[in-house]
């Protein structure tokens, strides 16, 4: 008999989720501790079959002028071939959305894109969302490969940058200290000004860092030369995956090609922790030259990564009239942001 109950215990939650091959931090317990620190309402549900956990999903209730919605990034984590189970889980998701007075529920499942995956969304009453939810197109490196094998598959440009960095006597460190996140927040603001994007607030970054530090899942990698910070990576390690969550650099960091050294150091740590994937996260198509993430996508491709497309965000519409406003607003926003 299938039952769906609130997830109330971190050990029970992560004991199931972190062992799943497809899992990453988006459905971790601590990611929703971060949302609680933001003052948000969260939902954590575990699916049981005769007392054994067979599925999980977690979401955060987001408030916006266009309407409240429930966001489920990287979930639900279930057996998608079991149509009866899928239906029951989406019925539970719908009920939670209504309980929190949501206009819609936005779901981006941890499910590779295929005609079959799109059909599952359609059969369960979901429609393609006008905006993304978390990353839908990612660059993945196989950590079962050695560093030598990964470098052999990287572009000549990447290997050239690495050789240049190795000659520059750059010091690499990894910490989960207050000083490290303070430095990261300062550099992120400067990086945002230079790259012309809206920086995350210091509060947002620190709360996220604090939530993952509690579980020993975060490290800030820092590259320095002559005591000056060149670049930093905010890395999350959870279950089978190491995630390059955020990266920032200074003008000197670009000059000295510090980034490759940070990634190689993080990959080495990921292997020690038993991770089998290194997720470089968002990339865009090679033909999307006007997209604001085109440049960083080309950098990530230089690693020789596998390109993985997840099933894009879909919406379970709960209040159709209000949802029309959401579609209009988000389509305009998408055009303005070039995403």
C-alpha cells in the first residue's frame, strides 16, 4: 500500500535521497533548511510502499506579485515507469499547492528530456512553463575518469589555460569558514558589476552557505596570487554529485587563468567523497550566441563535458485565470533577460 507522508527527519530523508543515482543538492534536506532560513514555507514529502521509502519530493512556496506558487526543483524523485505511482505523487503535489493557496506548481524533474518524459508531464495535466526552474541544460563530467583522462578530453584551449595557470604560482585553498564566504560575497558584487548582472544579496549567499555547512556539504575554493584573490568557486557535494554552484573572478583572475585550477582541486575532493559526477551546471546551445550565458557555456564545454538536457520546467495550473497573468509577465521577463 502506497502512503505519502511529511518528511520530518534529516537522516531518513538524506538516507534515501543521497543514495539515488540521479540525485543532487536540489532535493537535499539542507537545501530546504536554506529556504527556511529565508523565511519561506517548505514542503517535504516521502513516499512509502508497505513501510519502505520509494520516493521523495521537496518544494518551496514562493510569493510573487503575479501569484504564489510551489517550486519543486530536481524532483519528484520517483520511479517514472510506474504510472500509478506518478499519478498519486502528482495528486499529492496538487493537494499541497491548493493547501498553500498557490496559483500553480512548477516542477523541473530530475528526468532526462525525451518524448516519453514530455508525455508523462502531459498525461498528468502539466503544461510547459514559460520560465525555467533551476538548470535545464547542464554540462556533466564523469568522475569515474581520472584527471588525466578528463584533461585528454578537454579542448586545447582549456589545457593551454591550465598550463598557463600552473606557471603563475597560484595558491589554491578550500574552506568552509566565515572569512571564505565573506570574501566570496565581496568578489561576487564586483564580478556582477563587471559582467552586468544582478548580484545575489549577501544574506542570500550566506544563508545558503550556512545551511550546507551544517551538513559538511559546502567548500569555497579560492585562488590567490601574492595574497590577492583571483577567483572563487562555491562548491556543493551531495550524494553522487559535486556541483559547481557559483563561480566568481577578478580581472586578474582572468589574466592568470585561475579557474581551471579551482575545478581540478574540487574534482579531486569530489572523488575522495565518492562522487561520480561533476556538474558544471547551466549551458546553452552552441547556436545561442546572443544568450547572456553563451560565453560561460563555451568555457564549460572546453572541459569536454557531456551535455545533459533535463525535462524542462512544467506547471500544474491550479488557478487558470491568475495563471494567464503569470504567463504574460514571465514571457516579457524572459525576452528582456535574454534567457
